[in-house]
C-alpha cells in the first residue's frame, strides 16, 4: 500500500513511517498542507493520513483544494487529529466524506481502521 502521511509533527510522521514500513507499505511524508496537495497532484496514493492543524495550509484547506481540483478521493483519506472538533467542524468533515479518527489512537487501531475500508 502506498501511504502519504501529512502532519507537521516530525515525531508523528517518523513513528508512523516506521510502523507502516515494517508492515511492508511504501510511505511518503508531507509536513504542511501545501506540500501535501502538491504530492497528491503528482502521485497516486492508496491512503492519505491527514492532520487538520498545520501551518500554511490546514487539513480543511487541503480537502477543499483537492475537491476544487477534482482530486478528492474521500475513501482514501483518514483525518487524524488531536483537535477538539466542534459540531460545525465535524459536519464539514462529514460533507467531504472522509474518515475521521481522533488522537490519541493506538497505531494498531489506526491500521485496523485503514484495512477495514
């Protein structure tokens, strides 16, 4: 599986990269939303794990940019965030049709969620 990890935390992306790599998956990383959009436009990924709170371009903006470019594939996108999600933000995420996972989540539960989709 080809995975894109999008998170401004180096600690998170390094831990997830190691885990997915050990599972035999190919992993690419982006540390802000702008970099993520560029990678998604250039490369086909099987799974995108997207943080919401990032500098420059937020996860919400990434979703909107992808939608506007007809590159939003919601079944592939897992929003993984530690943010306190308001009802309005939850509705917004649901409108995009992506999967929402809240931190903290065990790495094994994350992987199981991805495999079950």
